[in-house]
C-alpha cells in the first residue's frame, strides 16, 4: 500500500490519514487499478497527497482531481 508508506514518514493525525486513504481508494477505483503494489499506484498516492496539500480535502473530490490530472476523464 504505497500511500501508507508515504504517510508513515510524516506526523499526520488519524483523521487526515483516514481521509487520504479513502481518497486513494476512490482514485484507484476510478482508475481501475486493483494491485496496490503496481508502481502506478505510487504515482496515484503522491498525486492524492499533493492535491490534499493544495487545499482540497474531500476524498471524492481529491479522487476526481487526481484521475483528471493523471489523464483519465
């Protein structure tokens, strides 16, 4: 699970961790990615974190933006 590994390094509150995990799961589903060990999932995880840091905090919206920015309508 790439997002768990990325989030472990920083100091993050439980609710932030849960929100980013949900956004990551939604994004993977919309991109039809099943294997979380796929290297593409690392790119998705980093994109989800980037979008959250930019100020979007709704998991569904984060997933939509991530999918769009990664080239999936």
